[in-house]
C-alpha cells in the first residue's frame, strides 16, 4: 500500500516544481518588460503601465495594463498618448510566442501643439515570436473595424478599414549590422475620403502587398529624419514583389523597386497592369490613347512580364517616379511628388 503515498509525494513534487517554474517565468516576463521600457527611455520614449497585473497560472504568463500611456517623439513632433488597455499572453511551453490583445481607443496629442490622432477598432491582436527587446523573429498585427481620425470624434475620419493585417520578418544580413525586413500588408473594405474624392468613387478599396525593405538599421530613432536619413545613405529600397489594389472597377497590380532621391521624394519604377483605367485617366486629364500606345511600345520593347499571380490586365506599362514627377510610361500624369520630410 505504499503506492498511494508515493503517488501523492510525486504529485506534490510535480506541483511544487511547476509552481517554481511559473514563478521563475513570471519574474523573467516582468524583467523583460522592464528592460524594454528602460531601452525605450534611453531613446526618449516613456511608457507607463498603470494597474500592472501578472497572472495566468498554471499554464501561462498573462501581463495586463489598464490605460497604458506613452510620451515621446513621433514623426516630426513630441506626442503623448493613451491606449485603452493591453494584455500580453505567453504559454509556459512556448514562452517566445506572445499574443498581445490591444484594447482601444488610442488617443494621441501633440505636446504643446494642435495635432491629434485617434483610432478605434473592434478587435486588435499583435502576435510576436522571439525575445524582447531586440531579438524578434517575426510579428503580425491583425485589426478589424479600424477607424482613424484627426482628433476625438473627427468627422469624416481620415480612414477606415473592415480588416487590416500587417506582417514583418527581419532577415539579418551577413555583411553588416543592417537587415532586410520582409513585409506583408492586407486591407479589406478600406475607405479613405481623400482617395474617394480623387477617384470620384465611394467604392471600398482592397489591397494586397508583399515585399521587403533593405538596409534597415534599428538604432532607436523614431522621427522620419532619424529613421530615413541613414536608410537613404545606405542605399535602402522598397522591393515590391507583389502589389494588387482594387477599387470598384479599377484595379492595378505592380512589382518593382522604390526609394527616395536626394530631396526625399519617391523615386523608382514599378511595372504595372491596369484594368478599368479609363474613368481615372479622364478625371486626371491623362490621354488614354497615349497610354495605350505607350503600353504597346513597352510590350514590343520587352517590358517586364507580369508575375504568375498577377490578375488579367487591360493595359501594362511602367509607373516611373523621377525628379518629383509621376509618369505612366512616357506620359506625364501631372502628379507632383512631394518630399516625405
């Protein structure tokens, strides 16, 4: 009858060991979060986590915050903001996989300035694989019912989307400390008022993008000059492997490379296919006949072939950004490309 006591002792030892493992994992999770916040503070970005709570016993570690706040440089200004809440969940048996549930709204206000940005969503989930703060393997952000506005209650909003997915995967380069970043973007049911006005169409937009950014160096910079100046100096480019945009009857698919010139304007070439272009060309005063001739000449002169996953197109010709001008083939669209910063 010694079996029962032995089983009981084994169970107690197992539970004690598992509890010790959970306590250690909890300590590591809190320490990692603290290191990440300290790393952010070193770059002038301060994060707070009010009502921080750590739970999830016995199978995982769940760290949650109510109304976390942020203050620091964003783009070309100093902003402070607040998020509705976040909850980071990791399993003990796979601690480098973290699922972060984001609760809206997000509100940002320029410190001492007039600019505001507010965002709300139905659901938001950020999945991360790897170790914080600087050893992430990949990540993906999934959002539904997204609405972004220039201030609380702003009407109309700057943009909306039924679903938005952003994915990334760093790819280390053997030659230096920089890396490439594989990226994917997908949007469904997007509505952008400025784009609707330009196209004279209220049809929702869908987008599929895959490609990668080259020569990235993550130095902690967050303003556009801090991020983009070293990237431009290193010869960084955006390699568009596949881009498909649909808005009503209008559709474009494209592939190519883009970068920034000395004046920080977009430059490069995309080989593109168009369907339903006639109404858009007429609205912008672009002669469709000249585009059709240009597409024919491009094909005769050996223009780039469409990728295997590109949809059928009525017209194929290059889109060229150069010297602040945007051309379709050799036809100047009249669109002027402004510096990004």
